């Protein structure tokens, strides 16, 4: 069992045993759990975050500027994000294996 902010989290066997790693004699089977959370954002802060992604970093300056403008326009006009601040939902999947 894991703990987060004092709450117990239930781990379950990882689907298909996560064959990327396979079995190891020093560890028990992989287990998985998911944490759902959110980051508070504004259209501007989300565009800044997206601008750190490699696809935009390696883009030509003109394409990068156009993409940023299009993203900002979309976020400023979409009903879910036009009000200023909004929650960006995130999901983190955690794998663990306990030493035998």
C-alpha cells in the first residue's frame, strides 16, 4: 500500500506484467496505480509550457511564433479556458516492484 497525504493508495498488478522489464529474481511482480491531479493554468502559462516541448523548440522561428499565436487564440476563445484560469487535468501512472 502506498500513502499520499495520509491516504492509502491501492496498487494493483500491472497489466501484462509490463514486459519491457520482464521478471527479475530480486523483485516481486510490478504493480501499478494512477494518481489524478490538475495544474492551475492560464492560456498564457499553458502556451509557455507547451513552448518547452521539443517539437516547438526545434521548429523554425516563424512556425514557432505562428503555433504559439494559434494556441493562445484557441485557449482564449474556447469555453473551457476562456475565463482566465482553468485546471489542466493530469494523470500520473506509477509502477513499483518490491524487493524480495
